[in-house]
């Protein structure tokens, strides 16, 4: 059976079921392998693993390029927060001439080289509108809208969700925001503090993005005030010349998590001092335990604390409401400000397009099963990039996913070959 719009064939039983249910539409494509949603580092890593095993696949990407988060939604001064050895994707190391903490542009260059090496060619400008498992034929139906308005349906055996934890920006709804009158920008739209020179800027959020945006504003002679609404762990990026993350990984091989946390906090206190004097409170739970249980990443300081101590960056409490040209804080203080930058983070967009009966994903769009078993669901559903462990976690999951799919794919290919061989043998015997 053939269809002029379907470029790859599936086993006869599946094709018969599809024909019976009238699945074929003028824009239907059958994929003899998985559909991967997302062409960021996670999707590329899965694609590379599948290429290694000869498994065909299709990657759908709503943007016009790979790694659109890195290319289009990050600030210019961004560098990898962790040493490069913890950020490499499988089967392809960083160039030896790259620094320990590659810049944004160097990382993008690395990802482009990665895609080229493994001949990964995503289908760009295709936004997945829905994905649903059809129990009648045991296949996934993935509907994608192209930039030209054309709707395409992909039929596949496996679905890999690689859109990650940071697919959509989070924009809080503050009281009075509509009356503020000044410029309000999310950190994903912030490129440089250059355009804020001489302005009073309120940075909402004190994670790595909030800290680095505030620092960049200082470097461009702006006057930032950073909202620290809740407690946060701030650690030095390096301890005694060694990456803090690298040190933590080494210690966890020999010591329990709670003890490693204590060691890190003692070192942070010695190097950074008492942060409560800067109105920055630490959570009661240790940084690694907090990351492991709630996914909250500790801030790695690259100079922001020094600017806070000097008064160049002001730390302020939570927001009560916005006024025209100013903001009222929860302590009653009113600040005159020109602009607002929301370093309020990102969230998953999986619930907006994935329809599943088994509820592998939570309503927040994250796997319900904790790491390290969060990569595989039922009915051929996989997830990569949702471990809350950055690029290293995504790399581990991508290897598991590609190997699991490759194993099943090869078994089915062999079974088909055996079936064809037996059928031919029977036909030959019938001629005698």
C-alpha cells in the first residue's frame, strides 16, 4: 500500500489499520521511527543517538533554527554556568580551544557543529498543535502547523518530548502593572544593559538570570534594584580554584548529600561572607537537597555580590503593587523606576499540546516520575530535558531514549525480515 504524501512505510498490519480508520489526509506523513518535538540540545542529542543506530526520525521545531532559546532568548553576556565537561552532548566533545566556561556564541557554534556532524536536519517553523496516542492502531498522531498555515499530521510509533523545562516565559500578573507606564521586559528579551544607561531599573527575580542581568546593568551605568522575595542559595562559582559543581560531584561519590551540602555552605560562608547582611536569606534546606527535591538551582556568583556590597545593586523585598512610574514594596517603601525586567523564569508548554491518557506528565508539564526514571512513559512516549539537572541530565536521558528505541526498532526490523523469509520459503516449497 502506498500514499503519495507518505514518505516511509510501516508494517502491513499498521497500514491496514490506518487505512481502515481513514487516517490519511492530503498532508499526512508516516514516520518509520520516532517524532522528536524540539530541536534544542535535548532533541539534537536524541537525534544523534538514533543516527548512531541507523534509526530514522523526524525533528519538529517551531522556531526557524536549532537551539532557539540560546540564540534568541538569552542575554549577550551569558556563559555556561558549569564547566564545559558537564555540558557536552553525547558522542561529541567541545573543541579543545574552548574555555572552561564557554560563551553563549561558542555554545551555539558547538550545537551547530553537532547537528552538522550527525546530519540532523529538523523541520523548522513547524509548531506542534497536538499529539495524541490512538489506541485503535497503536500509533501517535502528531499535528503540526507550518509557518505558511499548512497543517500536517505525522503518524509514528514513538513520540519523544524534547521541548524542555524552559519552553515558555513566566510573566506574573502584578497589581497595577497596567498603570506603570514604563518599559516592562522579560529577561528572555533582554540582550544588554546598554539601552538602560542612566535609568533606574527594577529586576524582578534573584536566580542566575536576575543576578547576571543586574550585574550587566551595572556595567552599563544603570541603577538596578533587584527583588529578592524569598530565600535563595548563592554559592561561589569556584572553591580553591575548582568548580563548585565539580567539587560537589566528586564529594557525592564518597559522602551523603546532607554532608556535601554542609561542606558547600561552610565554604560559601568563608568565601562570600554572611549574606543575611545583604538581605539575602538562605533556605533551611541545603542547596543540593533543594535542587534534588524541588528543582531550584543555586545561584553561582560571578561578581554580583560585590556590586550589592558596594551599593551599585540594591536588594529590595517583594512587590505589593505598581504605581505610575514607581513601585510600592511589601515593606511600604516606594521606588521611582523607569523600567522593569522580569527575571521570573520559564515553564514547560507540554500540557498545551500533549494529550495523554496515562498522565505521564503533571499539570506543570513535568514527568511525574522522578529522576533517573523520568525518561520513559507508556505507549512509546519518551521525555528528554526534564530532569532539572541541566545539560548533563538531558544527555543521560537522551542516551537511554535512543538506545531503547533503537533496540525495539531493530527487533521489529528483524522480525519483519524473518517473516518475509518464511513466507518466501513456503511459496518456494509449494512449487514442488
